[in-house]
């Protein structure tokens, strides 16, 4: 099968969305002809293996965040390549930017277009600015995105892969007719080394949090929590210190003000085995998570999760594999709850429960389900006019070289 997978990140980016895309690319390219379109410093087409081609779209970094430069020249080169490659399906991660570009080509050429949303689409403002007060302006921005971008995007999509029921509910609020499949994220279990757990915890208890340094991940809250915990409780945080420099500096400043020596702010480590090694609990105060890859990796490693309630926590964490607290829990109450929980925990049993509940996230199982979506999704004229390309788009891409 000829597959195109796209993301709006550079290779090796720390975000879960980038990880999911790259794992799918690597898995599918073992037996399928795959093209991965992502971001880079300049436009490049690189043949990685006999069955894998990577196309890098030029991008610039603003505050260490890559923004694609989709110029007419880039559009032309991508369209020419896709004409030659002749994909059977295109699968994008989230909407906007690269996703809009390849969706337009797919629509013009009647090629099935599939998308996976890694956030809650009807809560995109909350996802980007989780601490922004809900008011007339924030609601207006969300409504504008829904009415003028998301609705059109879904209308011209053949199938939406939703990570869970939360994402599905969000999609159906916007488009009740679009085809939906619920398929969770997948991880490569070869990158995970389950810990060897004992019933009794050691004197020093190590916590880990993996995530970008930003307000949504809420690392400042974790620092405040540790100001109430014993000094034999340590916290290692991992994230990209360059892209999240402003927020990471705030976190570090708070640590100094509270005189906390048992917390470390680390740069992101691509080696999950190294990150999770010798860790006992994954701790999270993240405000929004459609489906956190870091929590999945922790559970698969046999590391119980303690955190504030969010979409991922509600789905994956329960009393058998961790502790989830209400969103409005104060740092002091969080610390006391965590301390009492750990004091009485049967760690070996909880660790084994964490591992046993993650089998469905194995990349082999997930890729098999996604492949069935690829194979079953075919272009057809639908009654609701899905994929009706406007004359505006047809005029823009009128030159024959840009069409089959």
C-alpha cells in the first residue's frame, strides 16, 4: 500500500503527536511504500530506506517553535511529488498547515483523507491557553476556528480517527456525518523496559514527569506540591528546555524561591528506558490531555500514575494503577493525598496492574486497526456533499501539472 503520513513537527520533536506519527511511519514502512511529510529547516526530499521517503517542508522557529513556510513553490513541489507517488491514502495528525495542504491535493485527486486529532478540537483555545479565563473573546476565537476552519476541514475528510470518547464527542458536535473510528495511540514496546518492582518501596522515592515546559503541563503546580512533601521524595522533570525556556525559567525560579533541592529540570531524553529507569511514580498536573503518550509509556513500564484529573487520567488511571485527584485540588492537599496513598500501597501489585492494562497500546495492534481504516476508506460521492471542492480551490490549482 502507498501511504502518506504528515505532521506539523520536525523530526525528533518531543511532543506525543510527533512520536505517534514517527512510530507509525517506521512501522508501516517495513512492508508498505510510505512518505512522511514533516517540517525541517529547508525543503528536502530524502530517501531513508527502500520503502520510506521523508519530505521536509521549510519552517522557521519562533520562540523555538517551528512554523511551516508553505509558499506557492512549496505547494507546487508537494503536489508534483504526490502526483508521481500516487498514494492510496493520506493520514494527517491534527488539522491546519501541512494537513490543509495535503487535504486539498487529496480532494482534488479523489484520494481518501484520514485525520487523527491529538487534542479536543472544540477546546483548542483551552488546549493552547489553559489558564486563559473563559470570556467573550476566548469563546469568539473558539467559535471562529470551529465555523471557518474545523467545519470545512471535517467536511472534506473521509474518516476521523478519534483517540477516545472525549475526542469523538467533540467531533460529532461539529459534524455528525463524518465517518469516525475510535483507535487509541500506539507505542513501540521495544522502546520500553518494564521495571522490576518490589512490594516495598525504598527509602528514596523517585517521581517523574515528562512533557513540554508550558502552562498546560503545569509544572509549577508540581513544584508547589513538592514543597509539602518529605525531602526523600525526588522529582525529575523532562522536556525541551529550548522551546520551553520561558516557562522552564519560571519553574526554576520558583524552585529557588522555595529552596527545593530534590527537583531537577532536565532536557528531554529520547531514550525512554533511561528516563523511566529507577522511577517509582509518574506525577502529573497537566490541565488538558487528549491522550498523553507519557502516561501510557509510564504505565507500560509498570510505573503507577498520581495526578490531577484530565481526559487521559479519566480514561486510563484508576485505583488499581494509581491515584487521580480532582482538578481543584490544592498543592498541599495533593501532597497529603499522595503521601498517604504511597504509605499504604502494595507497589508490586499496582505496578503489575499498570503494565497489564496497556496491551492495547502496542504499536502492532494499533497499526493493524489503522491499516483496516486505510483499506476500507474509499472515495465516494456522498449525499451530504462531503469533499465538494469549491470553485475557489479549483481555480487556484488549475494547472494540469498539479492534478493527476
